[in-house]
C-alpha cells in the first residue's frame, strides 16, 4: 500500500500535522496549477476505534498554536470554559494553604478547559473535511526499513489467538510504504521506542523521565466550583521525596476534572499512583468539594517530564517524531497540547518540503529540528530546560532550583543531568516495613465506592475493552525474573504502579522458589505505558494490541 505521508497516531500532534499539511498543499496547488500535489496518499493511522477515544489529559488548552492553525477556532471548537480564576494550594494531612501569589507558570487566564477527547474528535472532523484519510482501528506494529531508512509502517494483524494461531477472522496487516513517516503515538510510543533503540538516538541526550496522571471525572452539586476555575495542589499525600501534584478543573454542567500526577521516579516500589489519587480525595479540602457528587469516568496516562535535554533527534531518513512521542511538554506549566500541535505543524511544513522536492532524506526531514529550534517551542522550553532535574533530590531542592531558573534563565548550568526514574526505586529490604510516612499510599486502594474506589471499580469507568483471545500486548522478556527475583527484591511493583490491575502475582506451588508467578490481565490495559517505563528491570515492553481495543475516554 503506497503512501506519500503516513502519520502514526491521531492525537493533537498527529491531527495538527495532517491538517497543516493539507493547508500547505491547498496553498501550493492554488499557486502552481501546473504542478499539483495530491492528498490521496496521505494517511493518519489511529489505533482506537474512533478518533479521540484513547486521548486523555486534564485538560487545559493554551490556544496559541490553535490560533495559528485555525484562526477563529474558538467559534466552533468544543471549549468547555475559559479560565478566569486559578489558585495554587499546599496541602498537609488535614489543612490547606493557598499561595498568596500564583506562580507565573500556573497562571492560566485565557486558556480553556477542554475535554481532549472531544477536542481531538473535532480536529479529526476538520482533517477529514480537508481531504485527508484517517484509518481508525489500525495500530502500527513495526517500522519498515530500506537499509537504515524508514520506509513505512506495518499495521497489526487481526484475528490472531493467544497461541499466535490464525483464527477464522484473520486479516493480515498492511505494509504501508511511505516516503515520510511521522510518529505521533503519544508518550513512550512503541514504534518511537523501536526507532530510538535501533539508532541509539538518546546516546547524547538526557534520559526521558515520566509521570503518570490518574484522572477521574466527577459530577458535583451546582455551585460547588465555577466553570473555568482552576486549582493546583502540591504536598500531601506525597512526601517531600516524591514529585507530583494534583489538578482540579471546573467545567460546564457541574463537571469537575480531577487528577493526580505522580512522578515515575519514586523510591518505594509499594507506592501506588491510583491509591495516591484516592488518598488525595480524602483530604478535607477535596472531600468537601466532591461531597454529594458522583464519579462518572476514569483513566490514566503517562507524560514526559524530561524537557528540552530529553528530546531525541526529531528527524532523519524517512521519519520525524512529534508531540509526546518526542517529549514536547512544559513540566513547569504541566501543559503540552499546544506544543504537540505546534510540533505537528512544523513537521507538516517539513513533510511538505519533502514532497515538493521529492526528497525525504535526512537532509530535508532533519530540517524539522531546525524549525523547532527557531520557533516559540524552544522559547518556551529553554528557560525550564532544567526544571524537573532539580526535583530529583526532593521538593526543597526542586523549589530552590526553580527560583534559580527564574533568576538565571534556566539555572546555573546550561544542562543539568538526569537519571531514568526506574533506577531510583529501592529494594523493599531497604525500606520501613510499615511504609513509614508513605503508608497511606502504598499498595492497592480498597475504596468505599462513594468517594474512593478500588482499581477494578475505577477501571469499569474507563470503558476499556479488548479482544480477549489475542496475544498479550505486554511482553515480558523473562517471566522468571518476575517470579524469582522481583517478588523478593522489589515486592512485585507492577501490581502497584499499574493503574488498571493488569499485573497479578498468583499462588502457584510449582513456581519455585517463592510459590508465586506473574499473571496478566491484558484486557484491563488502559494504554498508559507505565509498566514499560517503571519496571525496575526494564523487561516489560508495551506493544500495540489488536487495533480498536483499549479504553474509551468519551468526554475525558
């Protein structure tokens, strides 16, 4: 199946790339009737059954890039509320203290509270109106190569059972041979990971660091919070050794977006990010807000924290990487949608140049790097290039580092080093048996089914569905490490860091030497990639399941 451009992933970055490329082709064709370019072989591959179905964020939209992509977009885009009030609070176990001044990165006046699911659905409609084909339900399973050149994408086979045997419904995947491949898969994209490993793209970069955001959507009594009101919290339930914080966004129709981002660089393997959110909701300040309300949706997503020094090379022979796949997120602002959109637009300009010249080599696609470096993306990310690194030694050091950044345009050093988050995890033998100051967020939450919920109850509200009879898309390189080493050394942290109860250690008398073996509930997976990121042995690889499966983040 031939293609001029194939965009893998239909999130904000991928859709913006497709739409901007269509605009550029229209402008070119109007100027050059003798040298028309076609959109017929430009495709977006989206693994979800519908556009936007796998998209999860808070979300706040900084409109800067959308104003460039679609001037006047505010008149028709699904924007829930314009932010007109914000506050930042520090929480102790039972009290809350509002900061007298909202730090500039957290000032959100003029931004919009949105459902990223609805917003991406709307963007997809614009892409299709512009003449670009979106294939939903198609996951990219591997990259195609011609030597060291990326030459396309192979999509997933459908109708394969757990034993890797073809069922009666078997349909082989397609080899989409493309001049340009744009990877817009979101955080820890599986094809992006393959590309990075093949060419050792991070060899002179800081390793990417991550967080996982666990979110619930609530319907609360009228008057509890104003649409367009934004609240951020820091402190409890985390200690000063963990990185993270919460958001609360007031939306229309008494809907509240509430979530907690936990940095995936914590030390205690028993820490459970879903439990952190449940503990957070029990704080009097939060419980009062939610009293009398009901939880209506749930989800989880990882996000890249590393910043400027953790971006891989952005373009090469036949390929470019955009959005969260590359790491375009401002961790000081906790915002990345506008950066994803802008990166997609700049990639579109580069792909357009490649089509006009008939040259998709690194000499042309590598110009994407230069376009980013001369855009306002770098203007925004450069001053916070060392933001997250400062928090590797705890909250106090991180706050001090933030002050230095504000004074010295990014800190005292040009590039501060960072370390992969999973390397910070300690063996359970080195930790207090009772959990010490972290006891309130260790292990799975039980929940009261009113204010707090266990994982399986939360999972139900994610709408997650997969074909049960298919190969596991969570590939464990050596299960013996799980059964023999991890259970003793780290206490099987996969049971804790997974927000969807995918991993279980089950009793098995035949499993030597601990009588436990790893068991996967792969159908529970919400595609957050936390396991791929946080496994202390780095033996778990997330690959795309059969296209169409996964969470249904309708309204999220």
